[in-house]
C-alpha cells in the first residue's frame, strides 16, 4: 500500500514538474498576437492634457459666438498591448480570450511587416489631423456655413507606392474620375480599391496629369486593415471661423463624428446631449457621412466604464455590435451627422427612443 502511494506521489510530482516547465515555456515563447483593450475616453466638450502637461480645451472657437455646454460627448479609443519587440505571453492571451472587454488579434494586422513604428505613428497622426479637418468642415456645413476644399500633398513616405510618382505640393483633383473634395473621400476610394491600381488626377506647377498608383496594405491605430498609397495630405478649407481641436497622443480617424458633434454643441444654444453622458465613435467626411472604425467592442466597454449610458455607433459596424453590448449601455446606429443629431435631439428631449435606429445582425 505505501509503495503504491509512494509511486503515485512520485508520478504526481513528475506531472506537476512537467506542467510547470510547459507553463514556463509558454510564458516565454514568442507569440504572433497582440491584445486590444479599451483605451482612454475624452470628452470633446471638456479638456485634456497637452504635451506640456497643461489642461487645454479639446474644442476652441474664435470668430463666432459660443454657448455653455453640459453633460459629455465622449470620444472613445482603443489601446494595444504588445508590439513586435515584446508580444503578450500565451498566459496573457489566454486570459484575454475569456475577457469580453479585450480582443486577441494577429500582430500583422496592427504592426505590419516592413512598416516601422515611426511610419505607423506618422500615418496615424496624419489620419487624426485629416479627421479633425473633416469634422470641422462637416460641423460648419451642417450649421449652414460655406466651406471650400483643396486637397494637397504635404509629404510622401519613403518606400511607399507613391514615392517617385507624387510630390509634396501636388494638389489631388480626382481619383478614378471622381472629384476629390476631401482627404476622407480620397482615403475611402483607396480602401474601396482593395489594393487595385487607382488613377489620381494631379495638379503640379499649373499642369494636370494622371498618375497611376497601386496601394499597399497596412493597419490603422486600432488594428483594422487599411490600404495606403503613402502620402500625407492636408485639406485646405476656407473656414469662416477658427476652430481649434487639441488632443495629443491619439491617432487615427475614428474621433471625427464626436468632434463634429462637439463643435455643433459649442456653436449652438442649449445642450445637444440634454446634459447626459453620451459617447460614440465613427469617422466623418466633409459631407457628414459617418464611416466604420476598428475596435468597436472595446470602445463600447470603455464608454460604459466611463459612465456613458448612450452610445452612437457607425451603421457599418453594426454586425460587430450585435450581441456585444455591455449592460447599462443603449447603442444607436448612425450613418450621417444629421442622423446623429436627430438621435441626440430625441434622447435629450426625452422623446420616443423606441423608434431610433439600432443595430441588427444585418448591419441596418
């Protein structure tokens, strides 16, 4: 009896030792994944820390009357755990699999091979700048201001598809025969091509020409696939008033819609949100079209944890929303800035919210 018990003890110790060795091995073996989790939430009607540590308003307007605001219009973000130098351990990945607030995604979707961290940061910073310009144009257009647009190349990234074909200072007039009225329109057309060659109408030194460029695949700040031709753009609008948007250390275009709503609230009497804490996400172009973003599920949880009770989600992200809405958060879908304003009007006024658009599995 004691001999058998002794053998069993030895086998148990051996099995435990093997398990521990395997666990240690899994802890240090490199993985090919990163983890997305909810990032910071910023109130577009409030303040944020500038690079020097001082608090600055996210939206500042000069040249027009502004009005007091209340409640929140929060923009949401996503943080990435891991990079090519240090990927999450298998143990960390296992924990993330069972955490509804997190997502495990292939590292190539966030940090593509051949793209340096500096290039990725530059692209995301450029996307944020474009998004802020588009948000301002969309908001002012909605308020009846007349704005014009000229899309100009600021820089061409080394090693990009556009290198040697496009130059800084070129004005982009059209893409595949469609007039370019914003950087967002150009970016969307490039996405729709999905790597196929696009034809750009370019104005350089007073002469126009057609330039053919084949986009390359990369990702945005949230890990969503993006097709790029490697140019940094600026859209020169003829804004009749000065709108300054200030938010450091956040990249990508997904804050566009919430910035536009914040601008409108600042420039109009009353509280657009009815004093409530409302969050959302979505790209926007100068025409007010709300586009899809990455990391929608993490943003839902980030908004809920920050105290929001209402969330505005891009209609084109609805399939990712259904079945993943955290308790305590009501999500409405929107495809345009005008639709977002109608939703806020109903919520703020205590109207019949049962008729507002919500996400369904079909994305409607």
